[in-house]
């Protein structure tokens, strides 16, 4: 590539003055070649005048494609060259006139095309790849090279491994003309979501599956998974069988940014065993019954006979006759329960009031006998001394004269009894008969 000189962002190209007049005019410039190449943009041109008071006239042909401005005096100018599609030649002429004669010098300037402003795109850092990339999408081709610092140039339009910060890309062509892109930013490396925190609903006897609900982090830019394959916006996973679950939270903006933790769904709890109970049935003395659960027992169990009122005691007393569904449930999981039906019998009936046949004393027999004729049977026993002594026989005798209270009771429920009074009369007196007299 042909070289040119850049000074404070301006092309400094001077004219080599050819002296035609007798008074010499000296030239100063880093470039005094009669033929020069420049890039579009402003360039400084100047001469050392023979006399600064002389008249200086600048002429450029062709007459379009440029603008000229003096730079403090007429013998120093700034020519701003318009961009061109192909290299274009211009002739720059300076005439110095002292009023009597003049000198004229010229230089041939070739203006080379400037590349278009680079179009660029960026790939931002991720949690997986923590550097960014800038890619020039236009202009492209073998005649271009690229730089992000103005010093190091490369043929590739891709700049990778970039740390966060602001960047401009400069492109230059085969004429070493350049253009610079707008500023683009490589963002900081994104943060991964916080480690998930969740509330667990463990299986119960009523619902045999569990639920995991992520409570943090939450947000519209997050999604969740328990298998790393299927993702959802909802932080709730339900219908889970027992076992460990790795809950993963990731960003929808950068799916490589994720965090996880393990949560365990417990096994389905066991229901208590079917209750076994001892029943105390009603009697004639205590007309209510009781049910005492003997198994299962424990501090984590409670009991009910109506499904509404629960108690820690396994004993239910004061029960009227009828069937009772005794329910046992866990206090750890109240949906875990078992039950069985137990029946409190009707209050038994007392024996009927005793009926008896009495054999009274006679003149020949001083004692009597009481025989109960009703009720009789193998489930009855009898007493004549107020319940101190009982016998299975319904016959009492020999009895001296007097009133006797005879009690009848059930052998099934000895509290069920009835009684009545029976009287043994006094022995009748024998008649006093006088001797038989004979006349």
C-alpha cells in the first residue's frame, strides 16, 4: 500500500513551489512531492511566502469535490476532500502576486476512496463464555483490514475474547484510508440466579404425591426445571413421587446462567393399624358403655368416634347403645387414619318381679317353704338374705314364720335384679279336746 502522513487527524500535504519570479519563495512541508495521494477529509497546505503581504490565489481543478478555507492567512489553507468512489485526481495551483509579477506552483493530488463506516454487531458475555465478540458485518473483503485500537490490524473482521468495555472498530482499505464505527459496548458478565429456596409439600395418606414450590429467586426472566430438559415459567412442580429432585433455575435472557439445589420428597406415610378395642357394655347399675382402644397406641395418635372431635385418650365412656366407628389418625399427618366399628349393646332388662308358691306351716309341720315359680332359668340365681348369699335353686325352706324378701338376679349381669316379700305364717295351734266321756 502507498503511504501517506497523518498529523493530528489531518493529512498534511504541502506544495512544492516552483520559483518563476526573481525573488525566491521557500517551501516548508513534510511532503513536497509534486504528485501526492490523500484520503477524503481535511488536509493542510501551505508555503513559505516571498512576502506575506503579496496576493495569494488558490485554484483547484476539477472545481467540485472539495471545499477550501484559509487557515489564518492566504498562504496557508485547509482543503477538505469529499469522498470518492474511485481514485480521483485534482490539480492544486497557488499564484503569489506582488503587483508587478507573480509566481505559480502546482501539485497533483490523487484523492483515494474512503471505506464506509463499519457496521458491527456484538455477542455479549454469558455465564458459560465470559468474554464478548465484535464482528464487522460491512465492509468485507480482501482489500480491508480491521483494528480496535488503531495500532494492531488484522484481516479477520471478528474480534473475540473481549473483556467488558466500550469499543470502536476502525477499517482501512488498500489505499490506507480509514473509517471508524460507532461505539459499541461489551457488557459485564451476567450473574447466575441465586441458589433456589423452596417450600415442600410432602405426600400424605390423602394425596400420595408431593410438591416443590420455589420461593426464591422469582421473576419473569427466570425459568425452572427438575430434569434439565423440560423448562417452565411456573416455580411449582406437583404430582411428584418420592425421591430426590435437583431443581434448576436459569435465566431466560442467558440460559447458560443457572443455579440448582437438591430437594427430597419423602415416602408416603403409613396409615395407623386398624383399631382393636375392649368394650365395657351397659349394665343395670351403669346404663352406658365404654370403648377403650388397646391398639394402636402412641403419642403421635389421636382418636375420634364422630370424625370431628379428636382426643389423645383412647377411651370413650358414657356411650349410649349403638354402633360406633372408632377412628385412629396420625397427629403428624391427620389424613393417615384407620377405623373399625364397635357396638355398645342395649341396657339389659332386670328380671321380672319374682312370683312364688308358698307352703305354709301346719299343725304337724312347724316350718314353711317358698318356691319361686317365675322367673326361673339357668341365667338366674336367688337370695333370701338381702344378697349376701345366692343360690341357683328357686326353693327356700324350711322357713320359720316371718316375712322374707326374695331377690332374683341375672347371672349375666348380677346388677340386674328384682325382689318381693313373701310371708311364712305361724304354725297353727292344735285344738284342745276334752276326754270322751261315757255315761
